[in-house]
């Protein structure tokens, strides 16, 4: 019975070849990628991540993913506009860490919640421009100084004109 099925499949393949259905297929005449590499059980996961341009961090166990997030936190909050948003990002990360600590899985890796005040302090330090010494260009122009004197002159009775 199986020989009858095989004969029918072979006949279909021959007729498809005669019709030219296998001509101009993508990858025709090219070697199979990864054929010379040793067998990897997760080859399809890696190829999917590469094809879809996803980060390989997704393959890491949860505690290592959390440690990566902690390492990348300063870069993540650098462009956040408000302190409240920075605190929200850190609170979200801390919630993920606490959830993992309550039900740990994967390798035993030390992961501790992030200090919110430390992250906010560093965020503020990055956002503040460096202090500069006053120069001649930062002093008020003469017209502004004269205008300030005139504004006060009407309030001071001994300086009336």
C-alpha cells in the first residue's frame, strides 16, 4: 500500500517538474544556510529572532532579563520628560522584580529592586546643564538696567524728578 502512495507522489513530482513549477524558486542553487554547523536544538528560535529582528534577550531566563533591564535603566530614563514618569518606569521594573522574587524560576541569580531615589538623582544630574561662570555676555544689557531703574524711580519719593 505504501508503494502505491509513493508511486503517486513520485508521479505528481514528475508532472510538477514538467510543468516548471520548481523553476525560479527563491534559494535555488544556493547552499542551505547552517548546513555545515553542528546541530542546535533551538535553531528555529534563533532564526525566528534574527528574521523578525527581535532582541536575543528574550531567550534569557527571567532573572537575567531583569538584570539586563536594570543595566539599561539609565539609558531608558534619560529621555523621559518628567520625574513622575521616571518614577513610574522604575516602579514598573520593581514590580517585575518583586513578582519574580515571590515566585522565582530559572537560575539563582541575585536581583534586587532598584532604588527609585538613586535613579531620580542620576536622572536630574543628567538633565541639568553644567554651571558656568557669569561672563560679559550674561550680564544685563544697559537698556534693561536703565529700564529697571526707571521702574523703581516712581516708587521712591526721594528720587522723584
